[in-house]
C-alpha cells in the first residue's frame, strides 16, 4: 500500500473542494489554499493538485487560482497560452501582462471567507 499516494489523493480532494468554493469573478492563491488546509508552505503541492484536476471527474475552476502576486503562473496547463486568461475574462476578471488587475480587490482568502 502506497501511503504517500493515498495522502496525496486526500490532499488533492481537499484542494479541489476549496477551489470549487472560489466565487466566479474572484481569485485565490496556491498559498492561501494551502494555509486554509493547514499546510502552510504547500503552495507547490496545491499547484500540483490543480495541474491534475482534469482527472477528478468534475469541473474544478483551477483558472481562479494564481500566485501570490496575481500572476497566471499555471497558464501553461490550460491547453493554450491564453485559455486561462480567457476563462478569467469570461468572469469579468481583467488580466494585463499575465497578472490579474485589481488583484487585492478580487482576492478571495478561504481563511477569511469560510
């Protein structure tokens, strides 16, 4: 039995659950999600989970998760270089130079919101 795999799967499901709570038109960060899950310093693991969310069997709005500066660092996982930006634009989120404009105003922190 691979305990690490089981631990990752449980963590991934928790990441997906929090990500699904991000309201349309808002964004969160990898680090904020990790902190909410009690795993401060796990931003990369949150990113890894979201990179694998296509295999979860349901829609996970991973496009709403950006880095701590509002940068679209995960955009290369969306098929085309503009797909993540387009998904955000569909929710009236403006992106300039791969960065969410008005990031501080749009930031959704699960530690404060949930």
